[in-house]
C-alpha cells in the first residue's frame, strides 16, 4: 500500500478580512501593590531568629567549667557539708521534675 497524498492537509485558507491592531502604548498604572505582614508572621520570624541564635550558642560555659575543675583539683569539693549537699540535691530534683 502506497500513500502519497492525504486530501488537502496543509492547505490552510487565510482569511482576508483580518484587522491588525495597533500596538498598545506603554501605560503606567497609578495603582501600587502593597504587602501587609501579620503580627503572627512577625512574631514567628522573631522566634525563628532567636532559635537560630540559640542553636549557634554553646550550652557549656567554658569559664565555669574551668573554675570548677580548678576547685576540684585544689580539693575544695572534697569535704562538703550536709546542708550544701541537700541544697544541690534539691536543685537537681527541681530541674528534673520541672519546678
């Protein structure tokens, strides 16, 4: 089977009565767009920035760690009295149970 031509495909008639419109002038609008940011969005941004700063900050205070190590080396924590131990224990318990 040999197909050499399909009837009138490719012969598109161009209408003669088409009017071309003139190019539109560049008209600048007097209306300006505005953006309003909600209080919640501003607060969320502030929280995000604070979290970012906190995540970059060390949880360990090197100066305090150095001070405690020096006191331990000097033996200042060897003979603690019972009252001080109770205060420390209470603070540990409070921090664990969230008081």
